[in-house]
């Protein structure tokens, strides 16, 4: 944490902290920051940010650098950071939670361009003041032009040939033509980090599992979980599914987003419709609305059933990981003070119930 005033130049460097790589606390005076050709990251699952800025009147010029967030915070976190002048060009912002977050603060001039923003929750998030000047251009997704949660975010592991946020040695470029955008000069966006620097010895990229498509699909083992055999669907299971659907239909809680059999036809069609923005939609709706009666409609339950079906059909572990993200968010937003009786005859938490 710097104090006083001055200039910091960080060039061709690797900064890895347990919870923070750079922390600029409120007692810091006006400082000019230059960060170029560098990697900033952290390793702890409870990390706060790769860089957070709480001090006011800071100036940043950042180019060709990577901000990698391995925990539950934000890759770049500004709170309140009033009066900052922030310029970022050709960088990678990688996060298992939020990409760039602003909380409070006024009179900020922020430019982010030619940059990859990849997050498992929200790419751009926070509180924007009318006195702020914001410019987002030529980033990996054209929708990154406002702080709107959810619908424009890219999930690592779902975009083909993209990155694993805990393995920065792998190639940061992706080949999905629906997402790839040239920079303002027609070149590549992002830092080009993996083109110029070797993999960091601190991290070891995990092997990418290849699904088996011949004969009966064999599920790809996940090293993070103890595998349990998946039973073959039978008449009892189908009866349960039929009764489950009949129950929720009867209480008016069947959403229009339930996948149809036609949409299961190919993994590509399912992924296009249900593996990106819709998962973010459920995660953010559970997190932000917490209301069983106002649109959530237990649709996430149908989404998780669909993901299980796709895993059984393809053996691709990405469907279980997406399923887990919905379940974790559901459990994180419980309200045990007031409940309701479920189909199984037990009390369960209700979301958004006044008490």
C-alpha cells in the first residue's frame, strides 16, 4: 500500500498475492501508475481483487497486461476511487466473479478498449455517477458498453479455445467467431501475454478433457469431485420427472425457458441457447431478486435438469460445472426464517418473503 505522492512504473513484471496483488488504500496521495506487459493475480479462494483502489485522485495508464482474479471478488475493484483517471488498452481481465466493479465514487474518467473481459458472473458491475465519464470500445463483446449484470458475460470453459482463469500459461486468445472482435486497428484484442511470456511456474494448466463419443459415452472424471455412478434412466425415474413437472405446472411455476427435445438435438444448439447468458440470468436473478413469486419460477431447477441430461449424453464436464454455479448461488441466498412446503413434504427456504 503506497503512501504519499509519486510515480509507480510496473513493466515486464509478475505480481501474485494471496488475496491482493496491488492495494491502494485511502491514505495514498495522488500517484501516477504505469503498468505495461505485466501479470497481476492472486491465488486464494477468498481473494479480494487483483488490484483494488480505495484512494482518490489516482492516474492509471495500463497496456498489454493481465488482471487475473482467482477468488470471489473482482479483478479490478474501485471503491470509491473518486477523481481517478483510468486508461486501459489491450489487456485481459479474467475473473471467477466480477471483472471490473465500481462502488461509490464520483468524477471518474474511465477508458477501457481493445480488451478481453471474461467473468463467471458480471463483466462490468457497480455504481455509476452522472459525473463519471466512461468509454468502452473494441472490447471482446460489443455489449460491454454499460454496467449491466449478466447477459453479456463470457464463462471460461464454455467459450471454445479460451482460458482457464487459474492457469494463465494457456493461450488467452479464442477462436469463437461470434465473440472475436478486432481492435481499432484491425489487429488482435487482449494483452497477447501468452505470445510474449512463458507460462508462470506457480501455476500448472489442467489437462483439457476430451469427451468420448463412440458407443456409450463415458463421463469425464472431475478431479475436484468424487465421482458417483449415474443411474440409467428407468420407469421409476421417468415417473418422478413426470410428477415433478406436473407439480410445478400446477402451481404456475413452469417458465418458458425449459429446453425442448428439439433443442437437445445437438450439443452446439443447446450451448448456443442455454450455456452462456441464460446461466448468468439465473445466477444473477437468484442473487439479486431472491423472489420465488416474481419471475424466478424455479426455472433454474429445469436448467439444472437439462445440464444433467447433457452431461449424461456427452460426458462433458462443463455441463456439471455450469450446474454447480447455479446450485451454489441458490444455496448462498437462503432465507430460513420463512419457508414453504415443497413437493417432498418438507419445509424449504423461500426467497423474498417478508417477515
